[in-house]
C-alpha cells in the first residue's frame, strides 16, 4: 500500500540566497520538456 | 516533492513554492537546518547551477479547502514556502485571502520583498519578532468570519499555538489545517520492535527511529523516501501493540485505527510493537 512516486532527473538552473539560512533552487528538466503537473495544479 | 542527490545518499521532502501551473520549472526553498541529517547541508553546501538531482512529482499535501469563504494563511519562517505556491492559485480568485507571515528578524524574512511588491501586497502582513511586532492569534481568531478556514505552516510551537488558539476561539477542527516544517524530533522512551516475518526483535533506543534500528543491523529492507513522515513509502502494518504516530501522512482517523505506522518517525506506545515486516 506504499505510495508510488515517479522519480525523474532535473538540473539546477538557479540558486539564490534568500536569507542567511534559506536558499531558493530552480529546477528544470534536462531535455527542456515541461515538468509533470502537480496535484496542487488541479484546483 | 522528494529531492535526492544522484548517488541516493540524501532524500528529503520539500514544498513546491513556484506557480503549480508553470511547468517550465519548479522552485523549492531550503532552510539550512542546524540539526540536519545531511539533506539541507548537502543542498546548501554542494548544490550549484548545473547540479543534477532526482526528484518526484510534487504531491499536494496541504490543499486549500474549496468550501472556505475566506482563506487565512499563517506562516512562520521557512513555512512560507507552501503558501507561495498557493498564492498563485489564490491570485485573482473569488475567495478572499490573507497571509500572516511571522519571522525572527528582518534578515530572516525570506521573499518579503516579492510579497510586498507583488499582486499579494494588500493581502500580506508581516510580524517581526526582533522588532516586537508579534502576531496576536487571539485577536485574529476573535475577528474570524464563520466560514473562514485557517492554514498554518511553520515550526511546531507556532502550529501548536494556532491549534490551541483556534480551539479556544471555538473554531471547528475541520477549519484548521496545518503542515509542520522542520520535522519535530520524535521523542519517547526505548521499546522493542518485533519483525513478524523473521521473528527478529530489535531494541529502539531513545533518540533512535525504528527505521534506523532496522537499518543498523540490516534486519529488513525498507524503502523510505522522505525519512520524515511525509511521503508514506515506509508505511507498515501493525500486528500487535500501538503506535505513537508522529507522521503527517495518515489522517487522524487512520492514526486512531492503529492499523499501520511510518517507520521513519513513529514510535511505540506499548513496550512491544509487532510489525508486518
């Protein structure tokens, strides 16, 4: 009954130091294709 | 979403903070945790532009309630990240919303500038502890509309304060939603876990997880992606005994049913716990 997660490879396209302790990472697909839609986008 | 390094040494769960409808990229915010198991230290110390990572599809663990007449979002520190994704959905929508964002001191207010300047400017209030600007939860809840829903994300003390404050104000549990950030250390006394399939008995010491106890002696193979009670991959059936649940995956009803537990965070409420492994 374990959750199935589809895993895939991405490349970091940007890293930004947002605060002394927090970094923001931007992730893109290596082949330039669109990323999978998340459940949050269904609303 | 789950994020792993290419070697698979680190695996952590992070919230998507970019627009969920924009599929050209994902963004995550990662706080460097002093008590890091390695995940945030790796992200901060070794990940740079060009680094390859393995990730999962984002999974919405913290959805807005479509029945709410108003969304009241309360963020503490890094707990702002899931709300940043939700704000994209709320923007221009029919349901009014407000964001209350508390942090330690001005330099720790991540993404404050974009919140102040962007389309949400009129909906956001900042509370900065070092400047004595504190969030008054009692006042906030006292003025809450009857159809408003409250969402809180941040450190455990903030979540506890919101849950207790909402209860004191007579706000029904269904109107209060929370997501804990910076996994609280699951505390509790030592106990014995029995792996039913092999009959092996393992001692889970104080400060150790069932997952670690199993891995230390390679008693069984357990898949666990997030290692913090979020993803559900290490869910295992309980055959005897009761669990003290510390995960955010099972619902309250599922926790009360004592049918299964997450090996990465949950502990035993009984001296002995027999699991289907």
